[in-house]
C-alpha cells in the first residue's frame, strides 16, 4: 500500500472512495462534509436519508464508517466517518484512530483500490493538526488493507506539513 499526500480539494480526487468527515446526522454540514454534499449532489443526501431510515436511525456513531455513492464527484463512493470533538481533558484518540480503521475496512468491503482521506476532526471539531496527523498516519500504517493507495488530501500548507512530518 502506498501512502501519498496531496494539497488540494478532496472532492476533485479521482479515487475509488473519498472519506467524508461527517457529522452523526449524515445530513451534511460545514467544512469537508458540506463540500462533499455540494460536489456530489442530491444522490449522496438521498442515500444518507435511506441509511437514517434503515440501518442508522440514531445517526452514525463517532469512530464508525458507512458508504454511499459519490454522486457527481469523480470518485465512486463516499465513506462517511464521524470524528470525535477534541477535548484537552479526555483522551479521545482511540475514536479518531477508529475513524481511519473503520473507513479502511469499509473500503475493503467495497473492493476499493484507492482511498482519499481528509484530516478528520481538525476543522470545527478542533483536533490539533500535528496530533491528528500522527494518529491518522499511525492508524493507516498499522492497518493491513489490501488497497493500492491511501491518499491524504490536505486543504492547506499547514495540514500538508503536519502530515509530511507524521510520515517521517
């Protein structure tokens, strides 16, 4: 498995699956979540509503992952995962690590060969970038997926540098 870094827009990635830093409602939101829902169009929201009506009536738990179509994006699927809100007083790193592990498990179930991740929980959920990068890289490298490529798509230079340091 190759791990690559790209500074750019996750909605434009030509991969089998993009990972969405979703909220538990699966109904869209701000940041990466809002961008993915806007770029993918109504089919993503339609499938998220179906998930809420069937398998996830209470929403998606933090650390879990589920897939939908990618709609109008160049990817085939969106893997939605809910990251934890950062807390300086409670260690939630295991939940953040689970986001990456569960997303990779879902990708394998889909037979995806390429997956693009954002920096989960680093936006409005407030996770410090260096810590998030360390957890993300460690979680992916300690997993044993049969994927060809895991791509971290970072929005800005600060995130790119943090993930570059984490990759060593």
